C-alpha cells in the first residue's frame, strides 16, 4: 500500500510517522466522506431523474490527488457505504436507499466513479502534471462518467439514444466544465506547492 501514497518529502513530518496502512485507510475514509458531502449539494432537474450535484467534482478531485488504486478504493468504499444504506448518495425526488438507489436511474454514473477515478489518476501521473494536463485528465474521467450514465439511463428508461444523450450528457456539460476546471486548478496548485516544499 505504500506505493499508493505521495513521497515522504511532500508530506509533513508528523504525517510520515504514521504507518503506510493507516495513511491509506485515512485517505479512503476521507475520500468517501468528501463524496458524501458533495452529494448533499444537489439540485433536482425537472426534465431528468438525475440531479445536478457536486459528486462528479469530488470524483475528479480524488482522481487527481490520489494514486489510481487508492482513488478507486475510496470510490468503491463510497459506493459500498451507499449500498449498505448509509445516507451518502444525492437526494432524489422519490426517496431511495441502499442497492435500490445504486441500481436506479443514477446507477450508471455512480458505478462509473471507481473507473473514472483510476483513469484520471493514471493519465495525470503519466504527464508533466501541468494545469492543462490536469484539465485533460479530469475531462477524460468526466466524459467516462457521463457516457456510462447515459447508457444506463437509456437502458432503464427504454429511451432513444438522442433523448438519452440530451438529458444525461448535454444538460450537464456546462456545470461539469466548471467542475473539471476547479478540480484541475486545485490539483495543479497542490502539485506546485509540493514542488516548492521539496525545494525548500
């Protein structure tokens, strides 16, 4: 698990004294908590059962700040918490909980989270980790979430492909562009801080 973490040089001395296993467990818990908090910031939309929420922002950010396996683990933990009945998913017009929510209209988006987090992290770490590359990495993960969500919604609602694309992808592109930019900005800023800290 030690490879899942940043190098000790980029961490405070007190943090490096903690065992790698505890650091990984802490990252998973905090990551799943971040998603749960983001899910509470949700706005229902009248034309689709999928609400507008900050969940994708949390996924993008975790993918950029954690290594692939750890990002995927944190997102799997989040889904497991929701499947177990914990109130971590975004509210819906018709209250749903546990597996019912996970397999409902938003299931495609939710189930894509671990794959998206791992994809973002893997791509970001193969680049020079600039802001532009953070944008590209986050955008790739976001498109994966949207495509999976649209495909799932189309199958569940038995809707035509154009209608599913309009309500499950196009409607969310403006907001998701802001989430991509915000997560990339935070990740690039954190990367610059780490580099400056190592030089200091």
